[in-house]
C-alpha cells in the first residue's frame, strides 16, 4: 500500500493499480474468530449498457485515508470484528479487483454484516472518482455520491 492506517482492530489503505486478492484471510486472522467474510469489487466489462475495458480511479490520498479510517472505526465499534479494507488508485482492468474488504468475527453474522455495510458505506463516504475506459480508448466519468448530507 502506498498509504495506510491502523486501528486496534482494523487496517486500511490505498494501493496503486489492482488490489491483491490472495491472503485476505491473513489480514484479519484471530484465534478467537471462527468466521471470515470477504468482498472483492472487480471491474466488469460493461456499465449502463456500454462496454468497458478498465476503470481509472482518481483519489485524494489523505482525504480518502481519513474517510476509510473513520469508516473502519465506526464499523469496529458496531461489530465485534477485525477488519481490513483496501481500494485502488489508478488503472484497474476488467477482471481485476479495485476494492477488497475482509472481516473476521466469532460468528458469521457479524462478519457478513460488517463486510456488506462496509462496501455500501465506502461507496458513499470515501472520495474516489471513477473514469471508465471503453474499448476504443474513449472514456467517461461515472456519477458518484455526494458527500454532503443536504
């Protein structure tokens, strides 16, 4: 990771290019936990009826890390989990992961709920912009979510 942060029960950060998907279980391993849930957000070959070959993610590293850290704190206060979250910056091609999330807990319900909520909130709260690349190398910026509450 080129920028990362750690809490008592979490680790998060940003990586250049695609996220590594192997070994996510090791990031949240805990001998008291019997469940590990994972989410891989993988670039697909289409969006809104248009073909795509890649997505170029633009990120303000410090703001994104602050938002990721805050989200990890919030989720670890809500669920008894160990949590790992990582997002890509730069070009990620079809089939490669742009976001990975793993959570472990004593029982499956907490790990599964945490991972599900983590991806939903990450998409809304973390300032990351997506520029989709078409097969002819044209591109378009995708709509995001407002960070404002009003």
